[in-house]
C-alpha cells in the first residue's frame, strides 16, 4: 500500500513539473513561445584596451607632450626663484621691492593655474583616447562574434582584484559578474590579432 501511494505521488509530481521540464529542454511550454537558444562568447576588454596599438602610441604621445610642457613650467619656476633671490637685496618696503614681490606673486599664480590646466587637458586627452580605442575594439568584437556565431559577448577580467579597503575590493569583485569562462568561448586573442593586423 505504501508503495502504491509513493508511486502515485511521484506520478503527480512528474505531471505537475512537466511544463517546466519541457521549457528547460528547449520545448515550448503550453502557455508561451519557445525560448531562443543562443551562444555567448567572452572578451577581456581590459586586455584589449591595454594591448591595442593605438593605446601605446597615444599614451606615449601624451606623455611626451606633458613632459615638454612641464619642463617649460619648471624653467619658469626657476626664473621665479631667481627673482626671489633678487628680492632679498632690495630694500624692504621700497617701490622696487614691492614691484618685484608683485611680479613674483603674479608668476606664482600663473604657474599654478598653468599646472592645473596641463593636468586637466592631459586627463581629457586620455579619456578621449580611451573612448576611441573602446569604439575600435567594440567594432572588431562584433566582427569576430558574428564570424564565430555568438549572439552575445560578455566581459571577463583576468586582472588582479584591486582595492585598499574591504568595500573597494568587494566593489571590484562585484563589477566582474563572470568568474569563469571556457577558453573556447574567449575571443580576446582573435580580436587582438585583427587589431594588430596579424
């Protein structure tokens, strides 16, 4: 008798969950359309941006420009320091002393402003370059994905988790939703080969 009851319960459970089982196997459940199956690939966008040929050339160009402008700034600081030395030999409170002091203060303010402008311009150029490189990477990712038959590409990251505090480390971890991807689904090297013209 117990056996009969258990068999009946098992049959009832199987019938209750039959639609869900069909849906999971790709067959359409009685009440809706069939789910669309698709293949997903993965790409390490950090690696693509870091190794893109334009990233290196643009970064080196910005660095050279930045260094040139900073060298000019250092020369102006040296000039200002020389003016400060001449200030000591002038009579304190004299018209010449006050004019020299005014010139030094004005030069100090100008140099500080120039330094800030250089910093901001450098950051804006870096941001613009990254946006450009990302756009180029994205176009090639699409090309490779279509060739491989992938309907979607997700980002993965192989870089070390960063952060100085617990919340920063957790935040960095949570921005990496894919912990593992099979190597056969990773198109990073294929994309890099096209970007580098190999």
